[in-house]
C-alpha cells in the first residue's frame, strides 16, 4: 500500500532546519525522524545489515557536517545522498557481473527464504524493468514514501508521480503476465 | 486492470521488498550511540574511529605444575579520538530509560537471575619444560532464585559446563580431560543469599550500595583502592562485576549506569555489539593491556545485556579477539523453583 500522507511533522521540521547555526537538538530531531527510513532504504539495496548501517552512519555524518555549515537538510537530500553512497558501495564491490545479473542476484540473496515463487517472480520482473520505473515502484512500495515525498525527491509534481506509478504498475503487470504465459507454454 | 487485481499487485510489490525493515522501526542502539557521538563530539572526532594496536604486556604463568586460571583484569584499549561525553550521554540516557518498576515477585514467587557465560580456561603445563600454555572455552549457566522476601532462602543452580571452543589438538585434549562430565545440576541454598559472605559482588550485598551516583562511584574507588593499574579502570571493573552478577533493583541499576558515566575516560567501545543475539552499545575504559573489558547495554530500554572481556593479542594458544569471558544476564519472575535432580 502506498504511504499517501507525507509526514507533516517531518516536512515542517525540514523548514526549521534551515537555520544558520548548528543546533544539536534540531539535528537530533531530524536524525530520529529519518534514521530508520534511511537504514531501510539502504538495507534493501545492499547485502548485510552491517554494510547498511555503515552507509547510514556515513549519510548522517555528512548530514551533520552539512548542518554545521548552515546548509538546509531535507528528506530529498537524505534520500539522494543515501542512494549515491549505495552506488559508491556497489561500484566498490563491482566484480564481473552485469548490472542486471547483480540486481537479480542481490535481490535473491537478500530475499527471505520463506518467500513464495510469486514474490521471487515480482523481483525478477522488476529487475527487468527500466531503471526509472523500477525506482519509482521501489520508492512507493518498498521505501514507503508518499507521492509528495517522491515528488520532492524527483523534482516533479505529485500528480505526475501518480501517473508514473500507474504506468509502472501496468508495465510490471505486463511483464508478469508475459512471463507466466511463457512458463505455461513450456 | 480492475481494482482487485491492482490491489493484489500492489500487495505483491510491497511484499517483494528484500528487507522487512521499515521507516517506522525504532532506532537501534547503534543509531542512538552514533547520534550522541555526532552531536557531542563531531567537531573533534576524525571521520572514523581507529583502533590502535596495543602493546603486549605479556601473560606470565604462575609457577605450578598445572595452573588453571581464568584470566580477568583491566580493560584493553581501543579508540583514538575518545568519545567520553558521548559515552556519558548514552549512559545517562540508558539510566533514564531503566523502567521505574520491574516485575516484582508476588508471594511465593521468585526473581531469577539467569547468567550464561563463555569462559576461557588456560592450562599451563610445566612438565614439558616449555611453559607452553593452552586454552579452551567453556560455556556455563547459573541461576539464582531470589524469594519475594529476600530474607528468606535463596537457591542457586549451576548447570553442567560444556566445551564451547577449542584451539587445536592439544586444546581439545585438555578440554576433554578437564571439563567435568557430570551431567547433574549443582544446587545450593542459603538464607538471605549469603552463599559466600566474602563475595562483595553477590546479589545479597547489593542492598548496601549507595543509590546516589557520585557516592556510589566514591564507594567503588574506596572498595578498589590500591588494586589494578588505574583507579578509574578498577572502578569500572568493580561495576562490571556487579552487573555481571545481576542487579535486581532498578534504582541501583540506574545509579550504576550514572556512576559509570562519571568515570573519567569512559568511552563507547562499539556502538553495535551482538552478544548472543542481543544487540547493545558497549562501554569501556581504554587502558594499556591485552584485555579489553566492556559492559553492554541497550540505551533505549535501559536493559543491561551483558559484560565481556576480549583478548586483544594472541596469547596462550588463543587468537586476538577471543572472548576470555562473555556473560549474558537476564532477569525474570517465576512461580516455582524447578525440581532438583
């Protein structure tokens, strides 16, 4: 289910964060509001909770530095920084696998053993999707981001997010149906 | 696509997430510790904590044909940069989060302090003329049943010890020779918990300890005067010993955390320690030596998780990183003492 309502407290807080001098209390509030989200986002894209926690620490260390410099902090900035650091980690671990192979393998490795074939199939088909569509579905359904939050991160209108979500779901449905009929024919 | 199919697809995508972590999960102890470290130390800390390599103090074996010794002692050392105020802040947080009341035993019930330990046993065999020492780790478990009226009869159970880990063939042979094969639980009882009146760290002796943190720390300094390498290191060991035995009074537990926070030089050793599957923040006093001693707790709940001593250099057949002692402490209320075999 898509988280349709943005956290108004967090959104308000982000405005308050745009002060000139570092404020440990304000930063603590920001940290407590967003740490679990960043950890969850990173954990879905890396292998091993330890790695995810290390990257999350790095995100907030950079955030604190930014706050000390008087720069504003926001959820879109956090999310983008987290994704960039995850990308760095993937590049660091780059071996001789194609991006697609890596995406599929990573998802398989992280998946719960109790998962059904259906869920495995959804992950495989998502790995086949265009990156922009996959990202949108992951942000909506895995990261529990609201349309308003996604709109802020992508720099588009919330209405456009909903349209893209609808299209991405339709493409995923096509891929799932196509894979199923191929499987049935075999 | 009709609405039902769409809902089903949305549900499938949501459940296909490779991690069950959620944005609404509570902060982990590591996250809390890191937050404290950031806001209180960030200006002075380097980007990453770095470990210094400790100087080997050397472990000398006593002059005996065979010596069985559990190595205990002062803490080792770990971080550069120091995070004393972060450690103190986290300990204060933990102290505030200790529940004001814990489940107290009703009439006829007992509070059980359940301690599971990993313990290193070192055996020096001088008969070979080489003073070679070999070690193995054992696992043991003890329970203390404290009656609702603590002046009543306490019961202590020691479960059979088992070999936890060996380090090569000789270590394996020694473990087979020395670890008791007796499968029976050893039971003992004592009025008012006075199993061993000489042991000031016993549960029974805790009633006498001050509840004011500064007075408690002064008490620890006094009790350990002249012992160990450093005054602060010994005070830390004093508190670690009491925590290992188990503390049933929340007021005292809170006071112990606050007293540890007052010890100069206390630092966070590791913001996310996994002790027997339970995650907590560990604290230590950095000091030169080959053993690091830590107390581990969950700052979010104030729960004491355990205590451990880690070998920082290879010694007596054990590699660096070996737990010389790791204790996990749990407290619960039960209706009866199990039948004694």
